[in-house]
């Protein structure tokens, strides 16, 4: 990937993750990561670079890993048995599965770091 492609991907992922993680209002998120609203808008639009310090703060606030900004999201496929679960129960099951996937990814990264 060339630099401009990476810059565009990071900008798009920043906005996607911001909205997905509960910050639909850009100004609220900008304040949390220590930048002003217009600067965040330029960063998310790919018109301004994003420093690693700002990206690190964004990752912490959003509860994601830094590399999540550099990867296309994998499509989520959820299979459940039909058992009459309510919508809320189904949502909890899906969230549990997502959390498990994150935990498994973390363990795999840790093991790769140990070259196991």
C-alpha cells in the first residue's frame, strides 16, 4: 500500500470506529482526544495527517488497538440457533461472541510476540 492509500484508510477507519463506538457527534470525540472539531474533520476527511500521539489517544478512548486503524474490518458473520431469544438476549450473545473474538486475537498476538 502506498502512503496516500494508508492515509485514506486511517482517516476512514477513524471516522467509522468513532461512530461505531458511540461518538456520533464529532465535537464530543474531538474534545476527548484533545483536538478541536475542525482539525478532527480534516483528519477524518484525509486532508490532514494524524500524529501517532493523537491516534494513540483515539485508540484508548475508542477501546481499540492501534492496528485497527490500518486494517479493513472483517465482515462479521453471526450464526445463532433459532430458540426464541429476545432481541436483547440476541444482542448480548452477539456482543459476547465479539468480545471472545477480541480476546482470542489478543492471545494470538501475544503468542506471536513470544514466537511460540
